C-alpha cells in the first residue's frame, strides 16, 4: 500500500498539533465535492491556514477516485473532521466521481486496506460513519444505502489471509486446479473472492 505523505503545515484551522487522547476508531467521510482529486482536497485543507473564511476542517487521510492515498495529518495528532470524535478518531475522507457520493471500486479497495493497516497497528476499533457521530449525511451514499456500508465493514473485518494462503486452501479443500483459480483471480475483487471462499471452507 502506497501512502503519499503530504502533511499540512501546522496551523490552528486544519492542523492544530494537538495530540489525540487515545485512538478509539476511524470515522469515514465523503468529500461532498464530486470529481475532485485527493490532492485538490488536501490543498483545500492546507489553504484554510489563511483563515479567510474561518473554517476549521481536515482529516488524517484522503483517498482519491483512483485509490491513491494522501496522509494530511499524522495519526497521533487531532484533525478536524467529526466534532466531538476528533480527539479519539482517525478521519478518512473519500473522493467520489458523482454527486450521489458512491465510492469507486479502487477507492473502496484502498479504504479497506488502509483500515486493515490501522487496525493491525492499534488493535480492533470502531469503524463508523460521520453520520453515526453527528447525524450529518456523510458519507452520503453509505447513509442512504446501509447494506453497502455493511459490505465495506465486512471487507474490513475479514481475516487477514494472504492471497497465496487462500489459494492453498482452495487447492487443498476444493481440489481446484491452478487454471480455475487463476480464472477466479481475474475477476474484479478476484483476490477478495478467493479469500472469502477460503475462509468459508477452511
Ligand atoms: Zn464527513
């Protein structure tokens, strides 16, 4: 997983430099500005430092439409994304192509990987929507489509099995041939598919 560190300058509007109390979880957001890049959203946070509109906002990470990940604020520092949860929750903003706020497959893939990586470092934690903290319609599509939100959670919670380990389980327990497994891996999310099957038959 490639994380592009483009840390914001310390300033009171978007990177106050306050240490987090304790990291309890992750809050997921949508940027709410269709078809904008992760970098453009990062620069928006950076430019808040001038205080022109007196807006306080930021997040630790932004994930782009093509799955690129930018880190704006180090995990141990507070970012301004979810009011009272700011002191205990890491914020991840996701870009989206259209106004419905639906994330692309690439964005979801990176989001799942990033959350798994954070969990691997801090232990199990709450993964919640901005909506769950303040009732705001964010991330819009996943407030309206609860089942799809649950699907993302399921992907994050899955056991950490590597693709190679999953392939070994499929070969042993289902006696699938290499060519069949390669065929499955070609699907969009093919490696997730192989991992899910492996987990169910292990
Ligand atoms: Zn939000």
